C-alpha cells in the first residue's frame, strides 16, 4: 500500500506551459517494487515520466477549472472513475488526483500485480491510501494558497511531513495534528508511560489535562409570508470535543434535553464512541445537576488527539422560530422596502451579533438610501454596493421585542455590467428578493440540549480541567419578499 510519486501543481492562466509544479516527490524503492511485481513481464511496467509530462497530463485531464471541451477527457463514451485517472495514453495508471483551493494534488498508486488490466479499483489497496495521503497534504497546506511557490515554507513543511507519514512511500499515519506534534517534539524518549498508548496515538500529551466540550447549533429557516407555502425550519447541532488528557482514557458523559423541547433526530455518533444509548431515557434522581426530569443519552468514547465532532443531530419539528420576519419590497429603479422582525419570547435577548443583509441583484450598484425610518437604525453598504447591511446590535427592544425598517433604495437608470468577483443570484430578478438574518447567541441552545457536568467520568480516573461552552447561530436564515416569487420545494403528500 504505497505510492510511487506525488505532485502539487497549480494551474496558471497562461497557455505556456499552463501550470506551476510547486512540489514533486518520487520514491525509488516503491518504483523498484512495481517493476519487480511484473515478474516475467518487466516490459509492461511504465516508469514515471518527467515532472513536466506528468503536470501537463494532469492539468489536461484532471483539472475541473478548464471549461474547454477536451475529447479524451470530456467525451461521454469515456468510463469515468474520478478521482482515479489514467495518463500517458493509458500507460500510467492508477493516478489519483484531487483539486482543492486552486491546487491539484496528484499521486501515482502502486499496483503489485503482474496483470493490472483485469484489476478492479476496489482490489487495489494503494488507491485509498493515496487518496488519504493527498487529503492530509491538502489539510496541511491549508486554504490560503495564492502566495505559495516552490520556495514557500509550506513546501519545506510538506517535505518534513512526508518524511514522517510516508518515509518510503508507505503511509504510516495520516493524522495531521499527530504529525505536526512529532515534527516539533520528535518521538517520545525515555521510559514507557504507565498506561499503554495505542499505535495510532504515538504522541503523549504533556501539560495540564483539559477536556473541552462545545455544543453548537445552527438554525436554517425559510419564511415566505404566503398562506399556500408553509414556513420551513431546521436546526443542525453538534457536540465538539477536544481532549488534552494524559494517556488515552475513556470519557463518559450524558447529553440531556428537557422533556418539553423537540426531540433530537438523526443522531449520529463518531466512530470513537464505544457505547451509546440508542433511545433517549428519562434522567432524574440524586446526583443529577437539574431537579426536573430530562431526556438523556449516555455516551462513552475513546479520546482522540485532535478536535473532533463527537455527535451530531437535527431538529425538524420546530414549534417556533427564533426571529419572525415580514418583508415587502416594490419598485424598479427606486425601491420602497419594509422589513419587520420579532424576537420570540423563548429566545435569549442578548446577541453576540445580529445583523440583516438585504441583497439586490441585477439592478446595478446602490446609489443612495433615503427616507430611512426609524432614524436610529444603523445602515451601511457592502463594499461592492450590491447589499444593504442593517446592524441590529446586541438586543431587541425589551418590551415589544420588535424592530422594523423602512427605506427607499435608488439604483442607476442604466444597469452597468457586473464587476468581476461579484456573485449574483440568477433567481433574484425583479421582485424576487430576500432578507437574510445573521445572528449568534452564546450560552443558549435552541433545543435546550446540555451536558450534565456531574455525569462526566474518566476511565481510569484522573484530574483534569473542564471547559464547557454553548452557542446558537444562524446558518441560512432567509425572509422572502411577499410580493415576489420564492424558491421552495413541496414535500410529497403523506399516505393516509
């Protein structure tokens, strides 16, 4: 399960050569193994070509950024097995390529078989190994790739990374966080720890032991103000864990939800969870942090060295929406708009941030906004002048929990072309428009979900510091104009 070579390539706008080779690495020992595997047919082994040939073939066949039709890549008669490709007229196979953050990551997997033409990709274990290695490299390099060149420090770090995770082309460990610790601290020396450490966690934590638990919920909603289209809402929740503990202990905790709150649907747990309650049970009695009975799920899991999502869930049957909205907009070159918002009384009236974005597409940049009411509202324009931003602040009015905005928005008579880099919504033409609410609440859960602090146990027992936090924020929170068309889907009718 090895790779013969790997490359990091950037596609350029120029036609000659059309690419930059940022990094390349070949593994001669794996190359010899591939040749020996052919046995009595060494002529069937195709050696790795020059880097320039590989890069040109990869950019031509594997890049999705090229909109030009290329027959040998885009022909419908071609049997496509992305991200697995064959290069050099089918002689170089299997080549695994992924494209992320404007970079192409490519690796040639080793096939240790004398007859590779009859092999299925599922029968070649080096293919998933190559894909996993490329995903780890992409994670190591990160998303900011514009300034990366051959001499960039990220390329030097990548060389050190490969020396640890794949010193001879064979993947040993693809955990980026583990590898970074090994690159900084080296392998642990001295006496072995008292507790047996698994092979997948070679780095032992040093320092203060901490268990960090964070619950995050994101609210999706579409409000239409239409009697024929019901409003839609859903909540996505996740429990994020970071365990900086000595050794490799198991952790047990209880996730609790008050009985009056909506149930947690689509409950998905991480693979490190060793035992979990399949259905919620009633939690009450002495030793419980709350006096009222709560629906609970008990989880026991093995800790990982990096931050991970312990479990996730959804809530589909929403009894209320955090912020109700009513949006009306009419006009052509001059628009009159009215937006009303009401905070539900069950929601905590203390925001980290709360603002409303009012995008206007296919009308040109906003020239001015006047007739603003009330005068105390804080309005600003986005940098491209295609969006109004209403900064609500941290609180709604305490007594009414209501806010409204009235304004007139003026656009040019002749619509100029859209500047490069400005993304427009093709559906939002004429009166088709929406207002999008962005908010974030700390120490508040829409579902009422919480982790009972007294239920947290470590096996074996150890001293640690516990850090717990919760937050609820908007994800896609749109209020559609009641005078225009809307984007919606109708659920299939329920069977009687």
